[in-house]
C-alpha cells in the first residue's frame, strides 16, 4: 500500500527538474521569437518587396543615367513621379487633393451638358457680348462651353441643362432692367412648355451664368429659376439669396491682363499693403478714411489717374505684399483675381462672401480673409504676419493662379474647368 502511494507521488527533486526544464524551454522560445522579430524588421527581403521597391524608385527625383528603362517603364515612372509630386504640392492649397484629382478625372470622362438652342443668337443667346472687361468671365464661359466636349446634342445623355441667357449682352444692347426681366421670364417659360426636362426636377438640373449683378436681378421675375436652378454668378453674397450648396461663385476676372503674371519675387515686395479704387461702398469709404495717410500702407482715396504714368496701378501689385480687396457695390471685386495674377496676397474684406471654389481651395492657405469690422486693425493684422508665413502664402498663391485665368481655347484646371467641376459636384444631388 505504501509502495503504491510512493509510485503515485513524484519526488520533490523530479518536480524541480521538470519545472527547470519547462522554464528553460520557455526562455529559449522567447529568445527565438525575439530574435526572429528583430531580424524581420531589418530584413531587406521584407522591406524590398516588388511593389514597395517600384514605389520607392518611382518617387526618386532622378534615376542613374547608365540604367536603360524601356519607353513604357520610363513613361509610367514619370507619371507616378508627377502625380506624387503634385499631390505633395496640392496638399497645401486643396481641402482634399486626392478626392479633387479623382473627381476631376471622372468629370472629364463623363460630364455632359445640353445647351438649349432656342432664342435669337444675334441678340441675347449663345454668343457672348465680348471677352474683355470686368464681366469677361460670362463671355469666356459661353465660348468655352460651346467649344468643349462637355456639350451633348442628346438631352437624354445630359447631366445638366444650360439656359444660355446673357443679361450682359442685353445690357450692351441698351435694354432696360424691366425689359430684361420680361425677356428672361418669357424665354424660360417657353422652355418649360416646349421641353419636358425642366418639369422633371422643377429646374434643379438647369443652370445659367451671369457675371453682372443686373443679370441676377433680371432673373428675379421667375421665382422658380432663383429657387431651384443653379446660379453661376459673380456676386455670391449669401445674405441676399445666394445658396452656397446649390449656386456657384463665378470668379470676376478682368482680362486680358495688362502685364505678365507675378510670383516667386518676394524680395521685390517692399510695400506692406495697397488699395486704390472707387469709394462705391461703405467699407471702401472707411478703408480710405482710416488709412489713406498711413505711410506703411499705400491706400489711395480714389482710382489712380492714368496721367501719372503707364500702367502705374498694375505695377504697384508687383511691389506689394498684401493687396486689399474690399467689396464694392457687391461683395465681389475683380481686384481679387488681379491680386492673384500679379502675385500679391489678396486680403478679402467682405462680409457674406462665398469665395470662388471655396469648397475646393483652402483660401486661408494663399489669402488673408477678414471681416469688414477688421478694417480698423488692418495694419496690425498684416504686420503680425511673419516673413516666413508671407513666403508660404505667396508660394501657395502661385499654385492657384491657373484656376483664376480664362483661356481660349480652355486648358486643364483653368477657370472654365473649375466652374465645370463645381457644376459636376452639384449635379450629383439632383434626383428624378
């Protein structure tokens, strides 16, 4: 009996030996896994997988001259290099650079617009009045759209429908505001009765373009046009009917520019701030009264007389760090596009201004955006911006210049394509 008990209970020495063995195995296993883990972190075979290696090579700024890559490989690498570089640059000025790039490419492939052909092309519709002056944006859009691949003759393929009314052209013919209102109303009501497309969405998939504020007022005779359709306007003040998620801010660009584009010339910009223009708004009157005698700010109490010299006004943009852009009769000003073109940081001084491409571009990365009440602290606000911050704003400003320029024919990412992109974004919310 005692012998049986002795056989069932192992000795204390055997137990200790077993425990030591198990502990030794555990330590060896732990050391082995630690070694393998450390080795894997430094293993070139894991870091240099085919995919990772190709990406690493593609983002290198240059390749050895003695390596011969085929034409296809070279082209592919250059595309990747360009895309990687662009995305790095875009991160500074776009809210969502990758989303913008992908959506933009999709827009170029798929977006279609049907243009109504009704109306008198010699008087009001289809053809712009001119491609110069403060309201040239309207004319450029008409011409660029007409000559683009976005237009379709098949209304069933259309994402949006363009109502080609040109109040700017009517104004050039001497037509009164009251008569414009009647003409616009009769024209749009004619489209409603003749075609089925308006009635499908009550005009939500229709848009019109007007840069002059007279054009905005001339459309007010048709409430559904204002309420439902997409308005592409140069005066996007959201305290008087502009709806940011529906309507589009059209940049007011005074073209052709008198002088070449500025930029990458920080060392030449010695004047802190500059403004000259008509005192046709309360904020402009205050700006001139408060700062016209300030030596560090170049503020003129009126427009610069041409008799003072050739292109004196434009040349001052080249010498200035910050160009003041107060609203005029409307919140917008062509001076904003002038400032961007000449490489001068625009200082937005308007309330309720939905800035052009505001949902795409981060304006705070290349401009100074203020409220009208900030005019009294204007000098100190600008002086508080360090030279490093100014250089960063200036470099970003150069990146967005292409978006505020009209071309004929249109070129990629110019003002026309940015407006089309804004319309492309809005057509997605239309359901019928």
